[in-house]
């Protein structure tokens, strides 16, 4: 059966369901609206939805079918008139969830719970959420370290590493506890850091300044106080990704949000440095800059995320400049400030890039698809709290631990010495020119004096002869 493209709208009294089904068998079409559930069948199409509010079939209106457009339109009555059904444009979250993912410890999943968008309490204490379990619990020797979205996947690490060595830098996936991944990653980064490349960009920043000045679309939206909206193609893309239920404890949810910021940074760097145009290097850039995607890194604090993002942006890509990294951090915060729809736009773009870049489709299976689905269900409050944490987390050059300040001072001292040497050389050339001019002037005066004396002598001789 095919899942048709569909659209949800609402009035105070109705939810309007439009289903595009050009191949539908109208004689066998059926629609059932019962409580939160809506079922539609018209071979070869089948659609099952779970709405955020209760609906029922209208007693006064029936569905219509536009033969030319191949579109069914159904008006479903709201049980509670005037109720606002949130996020109807995020249609993926309303599809029937075939699978349920959960992070350890195991939590029983009840079949009759309300839609997962309501499962997160808006009143959950923000401070408690972010400080919960600041240290990663020691892993049992019998427990294989996890990876993927919310570390939900275990096993097959060796086969995964051998087959996808191009995109995964963590050598011993199953033998490296989550807490040790950061240490190994930073050792590898330090070995890869190039003083010469960094200083070349530092001393000649003209091209980088143009990149920094580029106006990204999220900046335009914020400057003009506009809302971000998904296109029809993006909405249909989310529909095609399907739906899953996720039950994450506080630690897993926090880790997922922090890794989301890490992935968004990598996307924003690619977008800015290529001025909004993807290239053949875009998938590599996003994969490489994200510690989540290349090292299966999990984070405990927003400060850790910022340090990891900046370090990798100064080590691997084409443009390596601290001011550029700071600008991309600003981009990351602005994207998150615009909310789930802007973030989804970025993730959909990443998903498309990875699908077209062998073998990075694996990263979609491990991370990006889950993020696209899960993010539709995350509360705006959680995203806002993530933004707040990122804005409050301090970051200085010394925190990056690449000796940037010492390198810059040394480079500026060398430049100053070179300038002094050039100035001294120019000064010597100028002195020589002045000396030559003085000598030439002196020689000219002497010649004139000699000529004058000669003339006077000649004149005296003539006078004497005349006498």
C-alpha cells in the first residue's frame, strides 16, 4: 500500500484533510474518524493518522473528490470546538508509528497514551533537565557502548567500522566507552592541526572576511521578524520519512539536543563558506566537522559542544579562521532560535546530501532520519532552553586548546620584524639616494666655480693684451 501525500488545515470547528490520490479506486474509498485516530483507504493508498485532538466524522458534510487534481477533501468535526491543533504542518508526527525506540533504562510503552507531542511536560524544570547526570555513569564491562541517535544502537561495531572507514574516525567502536571518545578524538585532532594553514588564513583574511559578511537566509528572517515555513516539498519529504515513537530519559534527551547543535553547526559552516550553494565537498564537510557524525560523540554540556565545533572547524576544512568559527556559532544559535521548522530545513538538506554521497547514507540511518522525526515532536520550550545554554556557555581561544594566541602573537612578531627590516632597507636606499644627490650637486657647483674662474682669468688676459 502507498502512503499518499496529504495536508492538514483547521478552522475553529473542523480539521480539513486533503489527500492527493490520483490513482485511487473511488468505489472502494473509506474514511473513518474515531477519537484521535483517522483511517483512510482507497487502493492502492492507505493512510493512518493520530491527531493531537479528538475528531469525528461530520453528520452534515461528506468528502469530495477532485477528479482533475486527484484530491480527496474531508472536513472532520472537532469534538471540542475552538481547540487549536498544533503543528499541523509537521505531518510526519501524525503518521502511525510502526516502531518505538527508547533509551536505556527500559521504559514500558503503553498503547493508549496520547500522541507523543504531549508526552513531554512543558512544566519540567529546565535547570534540573540540564544538570541531570552531569557525569556519564560507568559502563558495565558486559555492556557494549552504544552509538547512533540517543546511543540506541549496539553491536556490529567492527563490521560497521571496516565497511564505512571513510566516514567513521573512531577506530574501536565497541571497545571505546562513551566517556573515552572525547579524549581519543581530541588527541587525533591535535595531531592533525596545521599551524601553517591556520596562520595562512589568519594573516590573509580578505577572502574569509567576504564569507563572514555573507547574509544567510536565517539572518534575514530574524532581522525582519518573519516565521520560517516549510515548503510543500519539505513537508512531503517528512511524510516519506515516516514516524516512530521515542521515549528518552532526561539524560538521553539532553544528549540528543546537544548533538543536534553540533550537527547544525557543521551544516551552517558548509552553508556559509559556500555561500548557500552545496558542492561535491558539502557532505564530506558536514560529516567531518560534526564530532557526533564522525566520532559518535555524545556531549554533557553546551560548552563541550562549542569547543568541539570550533576545534574541528580550525583543523579540517578549507577555511580555518577563528572569527569565521565564531560567526558560524552565531549562525547555529540563530537557526535554533527560529525553531523546529528552520532546523528541519537544515536537516532535510543534510539528509539529501548524505543520500547522494556514498557511503554517507549510513549516517542518515544512524542519526539524521531519527532527528527529522524526533524533532517534530520536541517542544519549543526544549529548543529555547538549548539556545539559552549555548548563549550562556563561555568560550575563549584558550578553551580550544590549540595554542592559537601564542601562534598569532608569534606570527605578528615575525611580521613586525619583517616590516622593520623592510623599512630599514628602504631607509638605507633613501640615504644612499640623498648622498648621491648631494655629491652630484656638489660636483655641479664645483664645475660652475671652475668655469667662472677660468672665464675671469681669460678676461684678465684679454685686458692685459689690450693694454
